[in-house]
């Protein structure tokens, strides 16, 4: 849902995540990928949660056993494979998002492959700098979420935009995320940079002066501080995902505050089972996985005409416009932006 070298804290992003069934092998295997040609190992982030029945379909169709190796957040995985190009702990990776994609690309940790299935939607999210190294599988836009019910109970006007976080009417109401320790946190920072341009640092000064709370990760912000979260906290504004309202009635995402977060899969250089890895990428873009993604992992599919679960069209509509930046541009400026953010908020 993605912490790089910035973090030890988690940005756990899935609502309602569950463990994969025991039939699916979970855990990092030894270097060099799969132990035999009858299996293929995919590195994934910790909150990966495709149903075991869907994963079993891959074995039924190909005769290859798909092993799942949970390996931390998106940023941690990106760092791990970038430090060991050619000596991977799996055959492919899924879950590297566009805020970290430049790292394994520049490290030479990936092998080229373009799935025939990518032409049906995934290619629209291809990285211009390396369209054959990473294949888009899912999309999960990061946005401000609000507790609409909180404002209704008080007969108050809910916020509509980033600017509202600086206004006295919304003082002490926002739970935001530290971009050094949270993947959605860095995405929200990029939203403010993209929308405010040269004024983004001043924007953050005003937000902090207006009483915004900044915490290390999504779990704390959403499940402890957010008034509609599990902890029934005191903050009716939080950084989360455009899809979060599906799981939390009475909330909505502010669709003009979103950053486009795309999750990619790629074959690792040095993979023991390259052919199997290609088949997995084809499978990830197929109807079984794409249809399962929203309900199991609260992300949007990238393959066109994939049906969404009931309620998504009204409670989790996709933003028509989002901030989007090339991964290389993010990588080039990340450390500078983080230091400037620290200076702006006094951390």
C-alpha cells in the first residue's frame, strides 16, 4: 500500500487485510529465485492479500506453483532488489509503486518483458523511461479522506480542497503522515508539491500552524486518530486512499487532492524461472486477479472493463484528475524535498 530508506514505521494501507491460506507458500526463499522449474517466487509487500483460490488458478492453468514471499513495504522491496541486482531472492516482484520505481530501474535489477495482456489497459500506465521493465497491475490513489458524518452531526461545512486545511474552520482537524516514514505520506507530499508549486513549503507551514497532527504511518492516522476509524479518534480529516470509503461508511475521499499511485510487477534480473515469471505477469493482468484486486486489496484494476464490486462506483469513484510525476523526477528530488519539508514543519 511502501516505505523506502525513509522508514521503519509501516504505512499499512489495506483495510480488512487477511492472511493468505496456508496452501500458499509465504516467506522469503534463498537467493537465486525458485528452487526448481516447477515453481516461481514473487516478492510482494506485507499487505498483499489475493485469495488463495485465485492463486491456485495459476497452478491449475500452468502447472507452476506460485510462491508468495512477503518482503516488507514497497520502498523496502525496491531497496532490497536494487542492492542485489542479478542475485534476487525471487523471480519477480509485485508492488513497487511509481514513487520508488526509479530505484530498481537505475540499479539494473529488472529484466524486460511486455505482456500481450498489457495492451488492454496496463500499457496506459507504462513508465516512459522504461516501459518494458515494469508492468502496471493496480492503481490506488492517495487522497484526503473526511468523516462526512462528523460534519453532518455538527451541521458544519466539510472541507473540499487542500486549502481548507489552512483555514480556522478546520483547525486541529487533520491527521497527516510523515513522508519520511510513510508511503501514502510521500504521495500526499507530492500532491502538495504538484498543486502548490513554489508555494508548497509555505502551505505546509500554514497547515502545521493550523493544528494538523503529523504521525509516522497510516495505521496510526486512520485507525487511531481518524474519527471514523477503528479507534474513533478526534480527527475528521486524514490521508488515506480513494478506495477507503468502501470499507468505512460515512466517509468520502476528496477527489481533487489525489496523487496517482500505480503498483507494478517486474521480472528480476537473475531469476531462476524467467518463463514462469512472464506467465505470472500475464496472470496478474488476467480477469481472475484483476477482478479480485478491489475486494481483497482495495485497489483499482488496470485492465479495461474489469467489473468493480457493488458500491465502488458510488462510494469509491476513481478521481478524474490526479497529481502524477515521473519516477525519475521523484527520485532526483526526493531527498531535497524531504529536507525542505522538515524545515517547513519544524522537524
